[in-house]
C-alpha cells in the first residue's frame, strides 16, 4: 500500500496491491486526489470492497455466468437472457469491472435505456425496462452468491420500469368470433387460433402439439412440451414450469374441428407437429384477420388472457382456471383480480338480511 504525492501535477495518487477472487496478486493505481486524506480514504474503501471479489470485467464475468447457468435452464430461457445481456447490458457495462460498478453507473445506464427507441420509433415499454433491470440484477446477484461480490449495487439504484403492463388487452367472445371468420380460408390458421382461444394454451405449447397429444374419446389434449424457433433451429423443450404439464378438456366442437383437420392432413404422423408454423406466421395471420374484420389488434399471448376473461365471466374460480392454464391459483388471482366480479355489495346485503332475522335458523 502506498499513498504518494505527484509533485508534477500537485495531486496525490494511490498504489496498492491485493489478491483477486481467484487468489492472484493484482496492483491498482488511482491518481488525481486533491489531498492525501482523500487518497487514503479511497484506498481504505477500495481494499474493503475489492479483496476476494470479482475484479474481472462484466464481459469476462458474463462468460462465467453462461458456463454456470446455460445447462441448468431451458434453452429458450437462456437465449432470451443472452440477447438482453449481449445487446442491452454489455455494450454499456462490458469493459467495467464488476466490483467497481456503482449505483451511479447503473443510473446512467437506466437513463440510456429509457431514452432508447424500438425499431418503429417507440420508447421501450415499462415491462421491458423492468425486464432489463431484473436481468442486470440477476448478474450481480450471481456474483454476490458465488463470487464474493459484497452486495448488489442495484439495491441502491432507483427502480426502472414496471413488472405489470399498464393494461391487459383481450377479446370478448363476440370479437373473437368475428375475427375467426377471416381465418376460415386457411384450416391451419383457423385451428391454431381456435385452440389458443378456447383452451388458453401458450403459443409454444400450441406449436408443439402432435396428433398423439389428443384423446378424441375423452375430448382432451395433453400439454407436455413447448416449441420455439431458436437461431433458425426448431427446438422442442419441456413446458415452462412443472405446473404447465396438464390435460385440458376441450369443448366437443373443438375436438371435432381437430379431428376434421387431421382427416384433411392424413400424412401427419402421430409424433409430428400438426401445426408446423412459427409464431411470426401467427402474427402475420392475426394482422390479416384484424385488417379484414376490423378487430382490434392484440398480442398472440392476449388470446390466453381472452380465454381467462371468458372463464371468469362464466363464473369459474381462480383454482379451476389455474388448473386449466397451468398456473398457481394465487397467480391467477393476482394477475386477473380486476376481472373478477366485486362481490362486496352482495356480501353486505346478505349479512344485512341475516342480521335482520337473527332467530331464523334457516337463514343461517
């Protein structure tokens, strides 16, 4: 350790030695302090923070992060992480050392992200900004848990974005029925949207379906896998969560539609994808259908919300809906609470009736 005066510049500088998180000796020089006291203070803080912590660059740490996690999570989950890190995090933090990134650096990054635009000139959505923040925080948390980073600097940074979308879009039954008419000229497209709307399955679950997943005697479809197109390759993985593995009871008319479709395509084998299209194809078909019918444009995933909205309107409980969706019941309650009818006035009225007849046992 050494604090010395730079007489040529009239300032003070620090030279100190330490061992990094791998035990290798390192040397750090910091110049430009106005006083010896300021140089000593910086030296104490630096050594307290640096000893045994990951002093590699964020880009170097990302390689370790990938090695640690890639085989432990679903491939499409990793690819999403990799895209966010490589495109939105490393361009800013890549050359910075992990243990030297401060909350001020994070604030500057947040400002840059909030100022960026999408390909069509719109600002990033609140949920996307929140996703970026969560991924950066995940990197720091990994360094804290496994590589001796003292703390996550994002704990001191202001929040960016929101975990919940500003509003939830969905189609009513009448809106969907009007849209579906435009799809009838293409059996493949028609069946895809029928399954999405009337079963509430995820897009990846839909695109992974094979004829063997259907039991036409029981009128059910089994969800056991998910499809993604990753870097130009067709990839079939396990569903999103363990809860996602489920059997969905189909309405009779939908079961008949699936049977009709398979009769029209006898070449599809039992273990082959029966809807060999991509999510982009469905986006284009939705654009076409909305243009032809005047239906409001919603996301493909909003068909899942539309299914839930329909079930709530029909009076089904969060638990019953959760089983159908492959969710936990509390997740349904939190996500769709605003769609469930408010029973408070009905409860108050019933309590009033009971109180007005305190000795009438039949009321109890």
